[in-house]
C-alpha cells in the first residue's frame, strides 16, 4: 500500500505516514470493546469473518485502478476498514492458541506461531517487491487478496471446535472493559510490558513508515529491490523465534527478555547509515537485529501471559494492552511522516531508530532487571472479578 501511494499516486511523505496510521487507528477506536466480545464468543468464527472482509477490501484497489478511479482517499478507507478486521482477527487469534494447546505445549506453539508469521512476512515482502517490479504494485495487490483466501481455507480446516463460553452474570460492556483495564494497570508485569510495547511500537513504526521513502528517494534503491532488502532483514524474525526458548531456558525468561528487547534492537542505529553499494548491508544488519529481538521477545512474553493470565480474561488482556501497543502505531506513523516533512527523511530516521533501544529502558528500570525468570504461577484474581461457572457443552 505505501509503495502504491509513492509510485502510482505520488503521495507526499506525510501522506504515506497517514496511510500507515489509518491501518492501526481502529485499535484506538474499537480495541477495548472487541476484547470483551472475544471473551464472550468463539474465536474461530471471528477469524473467518475478518479474513473474508480483508479479502474483499483489498480486492477493491486493483479493481478501482482498472477503471481509472484509484485515489489516496480509497487507499485510506481500505487501510482503515482492513484495520478494523485486523483488530477482530488479532484479538481472537491471541486468545485462540491457549484453547488449542495444553499449557506444556504453549511455549513451542508460540515459537512456531511467531516463526511462521515471520517467514510469511518475508515471503510476502519479497514476493511483493518482485510482483511490483514485474506487474506494478497495484496489480501485485491482487496476490494480497489471495493470501486471505488461503487464510480462510486454513482456518476452516482446524477441526477442533471450541466449547461454548462460560456462563457469566450479565454485565454492562463498560464494566467488562474496566476489568481488562484494571488487570493491565494493576499488575506490575502486564503494566511494564504494555508501556514498553507502546513506546517501542511508536519508534518502530515511526522509522518503518519512512523506510520505503528513505530507500527509494534517499539511498536510490530500485522498487523491486526494496522488497528484497526488507525480506532479507526480516529473516531475523525466524532466527529470533527459533532461539527464543533455548536462550530463555539458559539465561532465564526475564534476562532473555532484556537481551532480546534491549541489546539486539540497538542495531537499528545502523539503518540511517545505509547508502548505495556495499553499505546496503547496514540496513540488512540493523533490520535483522530489530526483527530478531522483537519476535523472540514476543515469544517469551506471549507464553508468559498465557500462563499467568486467567483464561476468562485473556481476550480483554490482549485488547487492553493492544489499545496502547497498537494504538501507538498510528501515532508513530504520523510522527514519522511529520518529522520526515519538517526535518527531512534522514534526520527523522536517526531520531526514530535511536529511540528503538531507548524504549527498552522501560524494561531495564522495571522489576524485570532484578529477576532471573518471570513468574510461573497463574495470577490470582481479586474478589471483584467474578469467577465463571461451569462451561456449557459444545
């Protein structure tokens, strides 16, 4: 989508940032109530509906281009609407894994889930760059619609059927949203991870919203090569997922989080040094370190939260923390666009990439630094959160 905006619609730096922000804005608008609805409903039907909606929405872009009607306004609407679908899918997706796997298998499940997501991202970015070079970025977006058809097929093939959710006293939506917010604000681990995630995403999205503009206009990289560079840098995510459990077992989960979220992402400061020729490797090394650290940290954090959070509150925990974590993404995209417009793309890249390791100081000055391992026992709920009754039969 940013590549379409830059090459087909000649969008400004700020407009590219605005496009990136539109896709994540729904987390701020509907993230909290979606968390309650996910806790009330089965996850699989929500994921199916969200994939179908995204398929249809992305298909409208090449269709409009075929009739000469494509505009930046349409790209913004598609980004916003697919962002809504993404809120439903991601919240249900996060709550689904613990219902499919036994607790002992969740660490491996999270590693495979994040590793496969990184691999899919690499294939998507690399294929997107190649398609953009061969057929143009607008026509290449047809392949993106096809991936959601594959998502629908795969999700439908999951044979496990969730039982009906536990019966709970009828309460107002606002009351259940407040429970999720209290859970995040009242627990030191959830609070720390949420504040760090929001700050980190602000910086990550800020520089990533400028990467296409930086590589094409500042470094002089060809359109097709942008996808290849991004794909190679993203292999760090696969590496991070592969080693996360082993490093955590050797160092301790708390110490491993600090290593993955503070040490490796410090390589981000190499990205603004990128130039033509051999110095393109600086972008690859910097991006590799960031993606490896982020994905490995997510594996450890996801496994901890699924073990530590009461199951009946997992959807609300996911949504409440995601409102800040993902809500920071549109802000970061706008900040990146504004800094790029006011200061220039290169100075903005320096500021934002330096902010990536600085964000991890939130973890350094938290209880994480004084522990070897994160808690292994489930959180005990306060008396104000009602316990569920027995689940109904499927």
